[in-house]
């Protein structure tokens, strides 16, 4: 099944420049319905009230709610638990990867990354587009 390029994608990062970079990469890949949140708690509110979202791309290191906490909340919510979730982080520490996998992350991207890397991770999660 082809990926719907009109699906709603939520990107979460407390760093506005990173939000802009990810938004631009998604646009290069043909996605147009992109919403942003600057922390996990704002993202969770959007997910619960503004969905459905076809994909969440979230940074790991944020305050007050981290990407890992957001992932755990999403996976614990019956309405959201099936939403594909890609974690973005500047750290490639194996314990972080393991913690994210245990929490149910769909895939993992280490910064910096380009459109090809993002597409490859999205294809592994959503299917080809």
C-alpha cells in the first residue's frame, strides 16, 4: 500500500531550527501536512485532540517532557499506541537505543541526518513512497 503523502505528521523538538530542518526535509520528500510541537507535553495534547497523525518524529532531549516520556505516553494510550514513532537524537549511546526500543520506538535517527536518511527510516516504518 502506498504511503499517503497527505497524512498528518507531528514533529517535536524544543529547538526551532531543528523543527525547520525536519519540516524542509519532509517537504522535499513530498509531505505537506506537518504540525510542530516544542515539547513532549504540548505534542501529547496535540496527539490527543488534533489527530489522527500518521507519524510522529520526536527529539529525545526536551524539557519538561522528553521524547522518551512522550513515546511511553503514546504507547500507553489505546488511541495512539499504533502511531509510528521515529526518535531523533544527537546521542547514539546504546543504552538510549535500547531504552527507546523497549518503549516501543518504530525507528531511530542520529543527528545530523539528510533527506535520504529520513526517507530510509520512514520507508522502514511506513512502507515505500
